């Protein structure tokens, strides 16, 4: 598998989230995503370059908890670095609403050892841990598409009509994490 954090690729949201009615990008099967037609809050979530859980807490006015579904070591195709894959849901603590599902791949060799240890031991969200440890963090969004257009093994359970975004997080100037987040459209209307 080729990870975005190993590639020289430019993000799509460098200076603006405004697209003047243009198509944002294309999903896996070439079906365009009309960015302007998406619900306003969903457009904000897709272009957000900060910690997503804080934006969801503000928008829906409830604390968010991380539901760690799975965390496993991943074969690294000859890389010396340790990689892990995490599947999580962001859940409203009061409503029990699932606001997003995310699958991420992490290169633990890039982040400080204390962060890697805490990540593996606690199951907390990466954004929360980076803030707690006062680490530099920056997100680069690379693609947006319809969730249904992804390969079957990448489909989130329970999100029939949704959009996804793929982005990387940088720490200390290096990409170390690739995340695919899925948002149920009806929830964000």
C-alpha cells in the first residue's frame, strides 16, 4: 500500500475553502462532488485544518468521545518504521450520535515516543494528544468524494449516504498520519 505521507503530493486546501462553484474533486469512480451543493456545516468539516472533534463539539454543542473500534499493527512493505491502523467513531457523549467514522494509518517513527506510547495505551484521539503534549500539528486535505465510491473494505458501516475526505497530519514538519473520515450527509443538514 502506498501512503500519502510517503509521497510528494500537494494538498487541495492550501489557502481557501472557497471554490467559486467549481467541483471540489472527484471520488474514486470519477463521479464529481459538487462542493456548493453540500450542507454548509459539512463544507466546514471537509475543509477544517484544525482538530475535528472541537469543531463538532462547537457545532452540535456536546462533548465528543472517541470510540476506538480497532487498532492493529500494519505490514510496512519493507519500511523500518512501525505503522498502525486505527478505526474510530467520534460519538456525542449525551446524544450518542456518531458524527464521523475515521480510518487512519500512523507512522510512529515520526512522532515523539511519549506520544506514540500514550496513543497506543489510551486510545485517545491524535488531535487531543498533540494538544495535550503541545506538539505542532497541521492538516493537509488531499481528496474529497462520496463514501459509496470507495472500495468495499473502506466503507464505513451504517453510513449509506456520506462524503469522505482524505488528509494527512504533520508533526515537526513531517507527515505521519493519513486519515479517511466519513460524514453522514443527513446529520449535517
